[in-house]
């Protein structure tokens, strides 16, 4: 059953390579457009303060063993106190960031821009691929697949006897979609290699971060025990000094 | 904190530039990156680059950063006309920039017109209330005018929002020490130790403050922090060694009647004394007899 179909080299020249080139160009274009449309956000004072509080609480957890226990306990109470501790967020306020984010016109505009800049090129490219490059076998995947993938990868090919390893150009499009991140990091520099997959993930998660971060830090800090590391430091200092003398 | 490699690189570049070799631009970039304060050299070499039109055009868009750097250096050296020229050029190029606004307010400050500078900073803060540099400039201005309590107020308010800024904590600690408010200074040093536990400088300063506060518990804690400084610096910090000797003698004075763990304490003290003597023999042999008499008096009184 494993007859090898010989695919025309013209397919490689006129389908695979142009499709990849087009996707790379669209990615580069999107990067420049997003740079142009980037509006500087004035950070909210409350969010900045919360960020800094989180950093300070994290420092407290990390360095807790280096300060005397009385100092640690004072700070722990300051942070975790039920009524007016810094990390305590009453339940009602937790919902606010998201609502605020939707009502604040600047942020809503930014979200919309980010989403649009991703959705439109994807849709257009997908439609273009479907229109021009359907109905023939485009490539052969080097490993065998089960029959379940047939509907996904072979949608233009209406022969049911063709091996599932032979795929249509739509699957090449998806392969490029998820795989061009390495190329973008080479071209655009390390930080700008945001590929479509990452953008899709960014679309999902938004600004719950402040309130969740605070309560997470509070829980962590509540658990932290204080184990003063400096008790043994006198011995260590003796050892160091002995080495210096000898 | 500037690391040792960076420091040697900086000194090497400085020597090279001073003696007529090229590399002025790399030197200025390194100074800017490390944020060291070498205003005279920056002024001299920066001006030489800026006054030469060929070199200036070869900088491209970095020219404006250089203007800003030279303006600040000129203000530090009190060459106010140079600073004014640079600021004017920058203002022409960036008419609506807040960064240039900050430079102009700094120029007013350098001239000594405090109220005008205060007004300028207040208006800049209205536009961007989260600009850290402007807050810090306001504190610096209060300190320069001698209004230390106002400076403390501003700094505390700044730290309420930006509490992860360890430079600000350090400044506050030093101000408190200068005012002899040692408990508050101890709090600030604790913050610093929390954020950067491997910097021996903060351990040493904290130990100093604790020793100055006095009291048996503080002295014992101070001794531990001197020990940690010795550990972090490999025994090379003379001040920590002296601190150990002084702490041990003070503790034994306070606990004269009670016999506590004297064995371990005296080992550390005798070791520290030996290291000190060795150090002095190497570096300042003529002061060695003074050192030995001082150490003997410490151990005698304990």
C-alpha cells in the first residue's frame, strides 16, 4: 500500500516557498505596523504601587533569613494584616481591574488593535491559501499518521485511498503559522519574536494580574518561616579568618 | 554597584582618553551606563566631540543623548552657560519633551532659584505623576537647601509608592544616620539587606548602626552582622574586623557577672586581632605598635 507518489517539483517552487515567503513578509509587516500604532500608555498609579509592593514582598520572602526575627515579624504583620495590610485585597475590589480595563477607552482601544492586527492577516492569508492552493497534494509528511488526521490535513483532496502522509497546502500554512518564531527572532531581534501562538495566548489572559498577584504573595508570605541564618555566621567568619591567617 | 571589571575598564578608557588616544565616545557611553559621576571629564571630552561638527554628525541620533549628558555634567561643574546652550539646542529639537523640561528645571536649580525650580517640578509632576526622576530631584533640592526634614518627608512619600527602589532606601538611611535617628536608619538598612543580601556594604552599615544603638541584644546582633561581612568579603574588610573586637569587648563588659559562651566569642576576637595585626604589618607597619596597644586595652577591659 505504500506506493510513493512522486510529486512535481513545480509544487515546491510555486506553492511551498511562496507561501513561506508571504507569511514571513506578513509577520514583518505586522511588526512594523504595531510599532507605528503603539500608543504610550500612562501607567496607573495604583497599578505601579501594587507592582512595587509585590516586589518588596518577594524580597522579604527571599531575604527573610538575613534580618533579625523581630524585624521580620514586624514586616510580616505589616504586609499580611487582615484589615489594613498592604497585601490584603477585599473581595469586592478584586473584580475591578477587569471592569476597569473594559471601560477605560485607551486600554480597550489597545486590546482591539492587538486583536485586529492578528486576526485580519490570519483570515486573509487563510482565505488566499484556500482559494488558490487547494485541490492537490502539496507535500509528504515524513512520519506516518493515523486516519483521524485525514479530515484536517487533506481537506482539498477527495481521494480516500491516498496515504494520510500526503497533505494539502492548508497544513503547510498551519505549519508555518506555528513554526516561524525562530525565523522572526533572527530577523527582528530577540524580543520581537512574538509569533501567532503567543499572541493567541496573550489575547486570552488580561489584567487580573494585580489582585491575583497580591493574594498569591500574601499566601506565600503567610507560610514563610523565619530561620535566622546569621546564627552560624560567627563560625563561618572564624573559618574564613583562620584561612586568612594560615 | 559597579563591578571590579567594569571599574578597571572605566579607568583604562579614562587614561586612554586623557592621554590623547581615541575612544572618547566609548568612555562617555560607559559612564552613562554605569551612572558614575565624573563630571569634569565628561564635560571636557563631551564638549570636544560636540564642538567638532564632523564627529557630531557621525553620532547620528545619539547626539541628543550626548547633549543631555554634557548639560548635566556642566551643571555639576557650575558651567551654567554651557548647560544653557545645550538645553537650548535640545529644546529646539524636541519642543514638547518632558525630558528637556526636566533639564530646564535642573538648570534653574543649579542657578539657585529654588522657588522657580520648585514650580517647574510641580508642573512637570502634574503631567506625569509617576516620573521617578522628578520626585528624586525634588528630594535632592530640599536636601541642598538644607531642609532635611522636608527632604525626609518627600522621600518617605516617594517610598510609599515606589517601595522597591533600593537607591532611595539607601539615601534615606544615610540621611537618618546623619540626623542620628538610628532606629529608623536600622529599618532602612534592613530593607536594603532584604533586597540585596549579598552586598557586604549593607551588612557593615547595619552592624555599625546596631553597635551605635547599644544594648546587649543589639550588640550581639551587630557582632553577627560583622561576622557575616567578614564572610562575604573573605576577611579583607578592616572595619568589620575592628567591629568584631569592639563588639566582643563591649559585650563582655555588659555581661561581667554572667558566664555565657565566652569561649567562642574570644576565639573570634583573637582571630580577628591576629588578622588585623597581619594586615597592618603588611600595609602600615609604622602604625603597628598603636594597634597592638589598642587591642591589648580591649582585651584587658573584657
